[in-house]
């Protein structure tokens, strides 16, 4: 390789940024330790997530609250991202039934802390999305996924990928709202399978429903056969 074309090192002024990156490792470790410690003590929970833009008068806001109410009545806690919309609905339903209402918040410039229905004893705030996502997956015994945007899809597909690749054991994943999820499921069946980018049985990793009772039953039936425990066994 021509020495005149060798890649130059980063500018000297970037060293301060490098030092900050190194020290951020300790902040990341601290968030993992706090999250592991608190969530392990809370016990088995189900994650309810979906759009932060959903309003209390929206159909799916009301249904998410009802699902959370019924889930906590069966002895599970409810984990959400602690924010507005479907997250607030999930915490509202859990709080209403006297169940464990957990909020895994994220520091964002356009969101004002956790919603009012999160139990202060079960509140954890994160700086890093990826740490927060690990906590969702590690301590959730199932996912009820309501209509949502990019963040919802990100969490959904990461969970499906982890199960598909056997990085975690299979847990119930429920897509709530066939009118919203139907097009995506059709695309998986008619395009992804046809192109061979997923296996024929990969769509068995989730269920689609419009019934709050069925969503809760899917989770409860699963744990008649399996013992709830944290995922990611390193």
C-alpha cells in the first residue's frame, strides 16, 4: 500500500472524546448492575409496549390498560418503558389492580420522566437504549406488543431474533391488534418466506390476537408448562 495513502490516526483533539468513551464503560456497567439487582428482586413480569403517542381515549390505550390489569391479577408484574402512551396504559392497568408496575425509563430531551402510574420503588432510569433493552428481554416472561412505531418494531424484532437464534429461551410474544399487525404478518408469510429469508416456522414465534382474555391465556398457559426465570443464561 502506498504510504502516502495510509489511513491517518484520529486528530489529537479527539483524545478527549476517547477518554470520555473509556469512562462511559463504567457508567454502562453501573446501569447493568442497578438494573439486574432491582429487576431480579421484583420477580416475573410481562412487558407491555407500543406507541408513546397513543392517547387515553384511543382504543389500544384502553385495551393495553385492560391487558395489564388482567396480567397482574394472575400474579405477574408489568414492565413498560415508563413513558406516555401505551406504556402509561400498561402501568395504569397494573397500578389499578394493585400489581407491580415497573418503569424502565430513558433520558430523552422530549420526554418528561416516567408516567404517574409507575411505582417509585420499581422505577429505573437509563442513559443507554441498549442497556434498557437488555433489561426488557432478560426479565420479561412475555411480550404483549401493541401498535407502535420504530421503537416498538425494534424491540419486537430484537426479541424474535434472540429466540430464533436461541440466545434466549422461547417466551410468549403476542401482537395485539390484527388490523395493525396483519399487513406485517402477511409480508412475512408471502414475501420473507417466499424469498427464503426466514424459515417456515419462524412465524410460530408469535401470536396475533384482538382479545385481552386470549392474550392473558396464552401467557398463563405457557407458564403452566414452563417455570418463569430470567433469560440470557451466560
